[in-house]
């Protein structure tokens, strides 16, 4: 019984939250990795792109809520999500037209584009705060739990409860669907193959008659979709606050680099590696250990390796270790 | 077919192409030779739209094509290969060939979702054509190999194969024989001659192997220091005083250079 309780506690406090967080990171990292692979620069504005897409979704969610439209047990935000994606697509295409295209025509070096994207970051950052303000916004509604801790306890008679939030369930399911669609698109469709060809060898792609502007446009459209979905899922799971998206940039980049920049499978694996390590290292293991160990050996402290304040440091530690031994990431990406 | 008029390409103070003018006749296999650094590849890059010229004009069949981007030139039937073979390394040889014709139906988002049937038909036709090309080049056994894993010479053949996926009008081959063994070089040579005779491709070939040039090319153009030095049959070129000087140099000329 104690063993079962330990497993449930582990699932409840480590596995379930890390799965949800990992899915969000993976979706974010996929966007970063696509841009790196095809447009050949590290897009620092990705975090704020997520914030913008999520913001548009939040605004529409509020509108729908005020009209009394809802999805029943599911959050209304899912209904507003397509509109958020459209808004984000508009923003990214406009940014590309006004900013990035100019530098592409100059054949600017990746380093310059990185700094340009940093500028874009601050502008997007400003736009988001200007429209919705810097504060926390709640927009989640519908049922809060798929399985609540109490029902679980009553059902199983165990001392530990397992709670799965609706948002966590939605996050994981959406991520699986989106990733499946993306891989089908990249591997099975001609457009996707053009994108892979362009990423593999730009010169040759041009000489195969592939229109670079179209590849770039489609990339931005896909990235807008991924960023908005990731942003909304994160916002539903936690809450929407513009600054947290800027902070999310760090673990997202860590995920993409750990997996191998430019490699979509790597981005997903990286997302989960980072999420699980962040959660396990900052989790207080006392509860789980108490169930597993004989009474005399029970820990008196919290058995928390690092305080949650150091959460971000974990991503970087992993990043350093992986890059020392595999400079191109876990899955072979492009050299950074 | 192609007329190049007083073309200049400067990189800062370095004049890689310095007033080159030449004409390439329809249906010919023109050889382009010259010592290293003569500006041959830069000239290719400018004509093929990879680099923008500093000044000068390029026209194709009477139509000005100066500075057009590569994918537009591709649709006009102007193709090229690279000095160091390029390939989409993570795709199979067959997929590499099937990438070639640009503007396929499946390249728009709309068709990706709503035109599956038509895309499938087109893909089937392309697949058949790719297999035909691989057979023509006698490398049908490589169809399902990853292009990143085949030998350097085979990559060169694959590059030649890419030009056969569309009806090219003119193909620029940049050192197609570099690092390729004799037997394979002969296969490449045969393919070039057949494409020229059977399909009417015009070729421009940069090559350092004079036997290869002699077997394939007439006329031969010799470049040095960004200019066209001489044009004629290989025998005429070999006898040309300026050409010998460009390749071997003269004591006097070197002294001049040092002085300058």
C-alpha cells in the first residue's frame, strides 16, 4: 500500500505537471527550431510571440464569455484559439514584411538577425503590455479537474490523491495532435518537403525552383500556430502574465538546443528532458521517501535538491552538460 | 542563347569578374577554362543569379535576365550544378530528383489540404520520371539510398540528373569532373553528349581536365583575371600565346605585378 501511495504521490506531483510543462516547452521549442532550420537564426522574439497569440486568444475568450458562449466543461479559450492563431499569423507576417525581409535581402549574418529579433522582442513586449497590461489575467473556465484528488481517494481508498487538471489533459492531448499534424506535414506533403529541402541546402533548393519567399511565409504561419497554441496552453495551465512568457524563452531555447537546433524530434525530446529535470530537481521528495523507507530512515528535511527559485538554472546546467558531450544536441541538429 | 556584355563583379577592391563579354551559341557544349582564380565560378554565379553583378548585362534568348533570382531563372530553363556537389542529404536519391520541378501543386497550403488527389497524380508521374532519369544515368540501384551517403562522383551524377527532371534549355556545369574517377567521368561525359544530342540542351562546362574538355567541348573559352582571354577550338586555345602566359606566367609579367 505504501508503495502504491508513493507512486501516486510521484505521479501527482512530478509526472503529471512535468508532462504538461514538457508539452508546452516542446511546442515552443518546435517553433524556435523551425525558424532556426529555415530562416537560420535564433528567434528571441518567440516568447513574446507566444504572449501575443495568447493575448489575442484571451481577449476573444473574454468576448465570448460576455456573450455567454461556452464549451461546457472545456475552457472557452479553445473556441477563441483559432482567432488567436490568425491574429498571431497577421503579426508575424507583418513583422517579416517590415523587418526580417529587409535583412534577408541584405543576406545579413545570423548574428545580426538575432539582435534584430531581440529588438522585435521588445516591441512585441510593449504591444502586449500596452493592450492588456502587465498583470496576471485569468481566462480559464469550465471544469477544473478531470480527476480530482478527493474523488481519486474515495475511488481507490488510497491515502494519496491523484489530481489531473482539465488544462493538463488538454495540454497533453493538444500537443500530441499538433505534433502529429506537424510531422505529417513536414514528411508527407510537398510543401513540407520543400521546407526540409530549403533547410537542408538553401542554394540547391533555389536551383530546384523552390520559391524562398513562399517557404518563409509558410514557416511563419506554422510558427504562429505553434506559438499561439503553446502560449494559450501555458496560460490556461498557470495564468496569463506577459513577463512569464519572456522568461519562458530560456527553458524553450534550452529545450531546442539540448535536442539539437533545427531538428523537430530533438525539440520535443528536449522539452521533456528540461521539464522533467526542472520538476524533479525542485520537488520536495520527503513525501515519496516517507512511504518507501522504513520508519527509522525517514528523512527529516524536505529532501528538495534545489529551491524552486533556481528552476531556471536547472535548464542551463543540463544545457551545459549536453553541449559538453554532444555539441550538436541529443539528436543531431545543426552546429550552433 | 546567352549573351554576357561587359560584366563586372567586384568584392570590395577585388575584381573577380572584370569586364567579361562572351556569347554562348544555342545547342553548343561550351568549355570554360582558365587558371584558378580566373573568375569562372564567379561568372557562373552571376549568370545563375546567385550573385548580383556590379555592372554589365546578361541576356538569354534576347531577354534580359541580369540579377534575376535563381528560382526564377530555373523556371526559364537555366540550371546549374556546383563545384562541390550539393544534395539534400537526408532525402533519398529519388526524393532528391522529385524535389526538382518547382511550383508543384503540393506547394501551396490550399492544395495540401484540398487537392490530395491531383497531388498524388503528379507525384506518381514525377516518381516515374525520376526512375527513368536514374536509369539513364545507370544508377538505378541508388534510388532508395540517402543522398548524403553516396560517393562524391555519384553525387555529381545526381546533380546532372536534377537537370533532366525539367526541360532545361541551358545547363551550367561547374567542375563536373572534380574528384571523380575516370570510369565515372566517362559516364558523365556520355550523359552530357546524349543530353546535348537527344534533348538539345546547351551546356557550359567549367573543367580543368583537358581530355574531358577536348572530348566534349567546342568552342572553348579561356578566362584569366576576370576577363575573356581567347575563344576557339581546344587546339587553337592551346596554341594561344596569351593563354600559355596566363597559365604558366612569364618572368616579366610577375615582375610587373610585384611592382604594381
